[in-house]
C-alpha cells in the first residue's frame, strides 16, 4: 500500500479518536443521555458509576492504522503465532 493511503488511514484513525473524546466530553456534561433513549444494557447505569467509568477508561479506536487491510492483519497474526510456537519448542 502506498504511503499516501497509509497516511490517510492514520489521519482517519486520529480523527476517530478525537470523535470518541468529543463523545466522552458530551457524556460528562449529560451522563443520562447515554441511557435515556433506550440503551440496552446488562445492568442499569448509575450516574456516578458512569462518570467514574468515563474517567477510568480511554476511548480509543481498536484498529491499527499501520495494518490497512485484513490481509495485513492475518499475515501479522500468522507470523506472531509461528514465532510463539518456535519459542516454545526451544
């Protein structure tokens, strides 16, 4: 993949992280908006509990901007798995 595409993916990743931060800031201002409109949750949220969760956790994209396609991710996983198997055999 060319460097232009990689740079674009990194910028998109960074922009998504900024969006997550904006959402976190909005939820801090009005925590009830998270569950007000029918959020399906395993447990009911309490305001203080939700605010603590927002403080304790970083909302970041789970994608890796350095792996632009599923083929790259699969190849990387195979190499890591092979290295782990080889290190156990020693």
